[in-house]
């Protein structure tokens, strides 16, 4: 009797499976796309037929257009003069007396001058290191850079600093900031402790204090300072050439920052650890937090670079002509780079209608034009020597 029950149950199960299969088929039929050109993929399409009469002239035309564009870009870059002075090793020099500088030839520098100045005799740039114990804490280490400007440079003239082997594109580094705090919200220490600013969000005090501005980017801000260009001799025709830090950042950058920190009680907030030279006693009424809305050098630093070698604008002069002559720049040496095998340099540059000194785009256009013309010539020769009738499939490997 139990055997008959199992058979009956099996029959019932088979019946239910047949019914469910029929339902699925019916359900699948309901989901069939509508019989339209779009849903059934019957839209009209244009498929170009590549023939020698269309391809070869196209390659020639593109090559002819790209060649003069590349030439113009290279010519525009050749109008720019750029001087780079690597002063990393200045720290390792024997200290000189402030009134008796002992200059040493600079081991690494470059002059990328405009085409009209190429071939000029350029003396080797030099630097000298001075330790001034009587100066403020952030000006004790001084590096004097002496170099030559071979010809007059018309305005605008820009002053940059250049760093190498510094990876600002690290994901954790890029995210290490608090937008609300930078906009003057006065974010509390408890809120910062769980923000992206860790591990530079709050101090280890009891109770903890907020760090303003918090994060790795603000803590590592470039803090070497440069003076203007001073003529090295009193009898020189050149005059003091100064730079301003107004107008060195993009106009929209100031909107990301507030003029005030948002903290009413300065005893509850401290500067980042690496700002100790500028704020030895933390923030006080005499030495309050900086105005980040007008500090364009800070804004440029917070706009992180995508490559480990980068330059950032430090100053500009839009009015004066930089006369030819020998100049000295005083660098207050505070920013460490040798610990991570990096370098730092001072860059003096002009601009042209194309921008700064960069001929890569121009040569890229020239290379592309040369490639297109070469392919067009090779295709023309091939077509003239051994033409193939349109639609002839005999030359294809699978039909041989």
C-alpha cells in the first residue's frame, strides 16, 4: 500500500511540474519585446566602406593639418624662458658668515631659454648656506642662490617651486581634509576624530583639541619662503625685482575656504604639527590662525598634484621687466625633502600665448602628422603597384 502511495505522489508531482513549465512558457511569452525596429534591433545604420579613394586623401589631409598646428605650438613654446635651480644640497654645505658668503657651484640646474637667447654664455649658478641663530625660528636656515639672467624678460614673470618624488596623488593623502572645517564651521574635536583627517585630526590631550586645518595635506604644506631677486652687485643696472602672491591661485579656489577658523576659543584648537616654526606657542590672539581665504599659496598646495614631480606657483610680477644681470635670491630653508629622496627647486619662468614651457604637445602633433603622411604615401605606392578591385576577396588569407 505505501508503494502505491509513492507512485501516486510521484504522479502528482510530475503533474505540478508540467503545469509550472507551461506557466513559465506563458510568462516568457508575455515578456517578448514589442515588434518595433528599435526593440528588435532593425534600425537603419550606415556602414562606411573604406576604399583607397577615401582613406588615402583623408590621411593626407589630416597630416597636412596637423603639421602646421604642431609647428605653431613648438614656436609658441620656444618664446618662453625657464630657469630651474635645484637647491636641495644647499643644506649640506658648510655654513658661511652672513657678511661673508662662501658660494659653491650648484650641482643641478637648467636653462631652457627662448630661441633668441640660445647659445649665450651662462655662468654656473651658485649657492651658499648660512645659519643665523639670531633670526626667528623659521628663518634661521638660509640659502642664498646666485644666478644670471642672460637677457631682459618682459612681464609677466612667474616664480614657482618644484618638488620631485612627492606623491600627492596617494588616495589616503588626497582625502585627508575636512571640507566643513575649511569653510569655517568650527568643527568640534569629537566630530573630527571620526573624519578623514585621521591621524592628524585631534591631539592626544585630555580633553583632545582640534587641529586646524586638519589632515595630511595641510600638515605637509610647503613652507620654504623666497625673497625677491636682488642684484648681486651694487653697481648693477638691474633693480630689485619683487613678486606678489596675489592672483597665483584660480579664482574659484577662495570659495572653498573661510576668512576665519570658526573657533571662538583659541585654547581649544592647535596648528598642525609641522606648523610649529610659524606658531611656536600655538594659536594666540597675537598670532591667530591664518586667513585661508586670502592665502593663495596654501590654496595652491591643497590642490593636489597628479604626478610625483610637480611645480606650484609661488609668486608673479605682471608689471615690471626682469633686466638682464646677476641676481641673488634668499631662501629660508625649512621644508625637508632628503628624508624621502626628493628634491626641491626654484623656477623662474615667463609665458607666451601657448602658456608655459612645454613643447610636448607640439611634437606630438608633428609626430602624428608624420605618421599619417607616411601611411598615406605607403598606401598610395601599394595601390599603384598592385591595386585590388573593390570587393575582390581573393587576396584574403582564408580564401587562398
